[in-house]
C-alpha cells in the first residue's frame, strides 16, 4: 500500500476595502482568526476575489528587521519589502505572495500598499484624512498629525457615520469621487463604517479659537493633498499619475480650510 502524504489545511479570508475584494490564503488557523478579528466588518463569507495572496508566516529570515518600506517594480512584478515582510505581486495575474512575521501590522501595510497601487491607476488614492458621511454625502478632513482628525471624528453628531479617523479611501466615480470606509484606525482605535457615499468636500484642518471656513487656492489644495496622500512606490510613471490625480481632484472637489473649536459646534459649519 502506498504511503499517504499529509497535506496542510488551507484557510482563506476575503477582505473587501473600497469595493476591492482581496483573498488572503494561509495554512495557519490562528492567523486566519487574527485576520477575521482585525478586519471584522470588512470580510465576506464568499464571493470572487479581485486579487489573491498566499501568506507564509516566518519568525526569522528577514535581512534587516529595521528596514523601511521599499516598493519597486521589475517588468510586471512589484516587490514590496520592509523589516517585517517581503512580498511580490503580479497585477496581470492578480496574484501575489507574502512572507511576513505573524502580526497584524505586516498584512495591514501590504494591503495599504496594494490599494495605493490599484488606486493610482484609476485616479484615486489613500489619504491621511478622517472622513464621515452625513445626509448622504461624504466629507474628508485632512491634516498633519495633531491637526484634529481624531478630534473631528470623535465630535461627529449621531446622524454622521465615521468612515475612518486616520486613512480615507477615495475612488473616482463618473465625474466625481466616492469615499469608502476603511478598517485603518487612528487614535479612535476602531474600524470605520463599511459604507460609501459621494464625496462633497475636503476640509484642511486647523484647531483655533473659533469655527471658521475659508477658501484655499487650487495650488494650496494640491500641495496639501500631495502632502497627505499615501504612496510608497519608487516609480516615476506612477508618481506622475498621482500628481495628476491630485490636480484633477482639486479641480473637481471643493477644498476649504476648516479652523475649529474642539467641540461639537464645529459640525454646524460642515456641509
């Protein structure tokens, strides 16, 4: 009788962010459980994946545990690396491989990078900004650390749904843009609502002695947006694409400066 060879059991989690379903496959049940907990509200029981990744967990073997993110492309293969992960992604085959340490921060970073690459091709982006939906319209609140993204999210009235207090997901939609909820949280330490809405305005945040909204020039809007867009790739073509996307966004979406008091009265000005 031939000897039977045991095969590892495979588990998968379908993670859908911004309307883009990504399947993550693993042979580690504990890691699968971690993914389901980390992305609760953004997973699906079944369905087709737009992209698929095989994950191999490793405690060691990385060249430099303190290395910064590097995202490069050779022919049709993207290489993503940091001190805690190494990944390859082939967009045309819609498949990739990830070797990472067993923690949620590695896969979080890989997914963010993949989404920035996908969005760049279609004129969208991930951006350091809080966002919320109110009366069927989405609003972005962008600024450097400490500008008030978490504060404005915490002050959101009951009729507003917070999409995120940290990283907003923006996709082109016809002649406008749509903002999506994300699981990427800041100081609120909770995932956003997994909903979307047409984007009505972007507010550049600044805390001050009064609530005040002021217009900004197109040039200032583009500079502020570029300073907050997440993009990691060392790729001249995509860098130009992202710059063009920021210019197009600023030409189509109202961008204003919001100076606000750290209380709920700030939301009386938003609309």
